[in-house]
């Protein structure tokens, strides 16, 4: 049972190397295995195995053109996302909210903060992300927040277990894009 005080303030900060194990645990809990079924972002029906590894998270934490945003409440990490500065745009990924806290609006707050940061600090005109195209519910959530489907697909990396073991053969990623800095 989640005994967290839901009225505690959320503190946003940039991840440090010591956060990597907790971040891997959070991302795994939001997308894989039975624990992920407590929230609505689970990919457990599409993919088995790991979602991310420590090396992947550490690369973002230590990158010169990337930032891993951590959201803390009551001393624990409750959400995170990756921001990567690219040519004229920012990339948003590794987005996770603790499953027991999903559906309460924290994801919207994290996404809005990521967009604000990318626009104001990096002068990014657009935010890009890729989502498994079979995740219609998740894509619809992003569309309600101003993201547009592009129809641009990237193949899923079948045979690379570090990204998970697919349970079906039709997985691919779709690029979603949002213009930033417009009211």
C-alpha cells in the first residue's frame, strides 16, 4: 500500500549518478511486470524483460546534451523524464510516474515542466518523442496535451533484449511532435 503523503510538495531536480539505481527501478515499475499493472502506462502485455538498463540511464545522467529530471516527494523519487537537446528541438523520453500515483495529474505537471525547460533553457522550438504505435491510450493522452502524430515510424529493435522481449511481431515507434512556446 502506498502510504505516501499525497499533499507533500514535488521537488524537481537534475539527476545525479547516485540516482541511477532508483531511476531504473522506477522506470521498470511503471512499464514492466506485475507492479506496472497498478498504473495505466504498463507495457507488460506487449513486452517482457527489462525496459531500461543502468547503462542507458547513466548515459543520460552524464550526457552533455541531456538532462534526467527527477521528481521527489517525501524523500523518494516519484517521477522522472529524459530531456535531450537535439538540432532545434528537444527529445522527451524515459518518462515514468510511480504506478500508485498515476492518474492524479503528476504526469501532466512533469510533461509541462519538461516543455518549459526545453523551450526556455534550450530555446527548443519543438518537443519530439517516440511512442509504441500500439499504445493508442498513451498516444491519445499525449494528443490531449498538444502532441501530433506524424505517421513517421521507426522499427522496434527486435532481438535486442536490453529493450525488452516483444510478445508480438508488429511493434514500432511513432514520432509525436509538439510546437513549444506558443500559447
